């Protein structure tokens, strides 16, 4: 299930070679926040990984499968109320069949996610 424009929105995207900078808005109206957690919504890690995957897909121009997570370090809590606008710095390294992704999610106050993983084009 795609989360772009329901869970998050891309406000800006700038690229220089393989380095990409996104500014995203977290959308508090997504149904996931009704159960995670009511009254104190927290962005689920699996949704945050999907968000990173979808940012990479906007660059690549095709859907992908996440085939390996080498690192997912959560260094802060993302909530649509306290962290409504986030920066994502992403580097994409393309191999023959896969794309290596290194990403950092942060704002002016803190760093929230350090991610390394591998994507493969969907067949």
C-alpha cells in the first residue's frame, strides 16, 4: 500500500548526482494514527521505512521491493504533531539489479532515523 499523499507528502526534492534531499510533511489524518497510539500518535517504524522506499521510488521512476535492511536505527520519536516537517537526506547507489539506499531523517531539533538497505525493481 502506497503511503505517499496519505501518510506523508513530499514538499521539496533536490538532487545532486546520487544525493537527494527531500522535505516531507507528516500527515496526521492517516488512519494508522488512530491505533498507534490513540491520543498520542507515534509514526510506526514500518511506515517510516515505506516512506523512505517511496522517496527512492520517486527518484528511480519505478516500484521496488525492499529486499534487505542492513540498518534501521531509530534515534528519536516521529509524531505528526511534534515533527510535522522532516528532512530526508538520501544517497542511492545503483548496482546491476539492486539499489543501495543510505538515508537520514532529521529536523532542526534532532535526528530520527539512520537507514541502510537494498531495493530491487519489482518484476
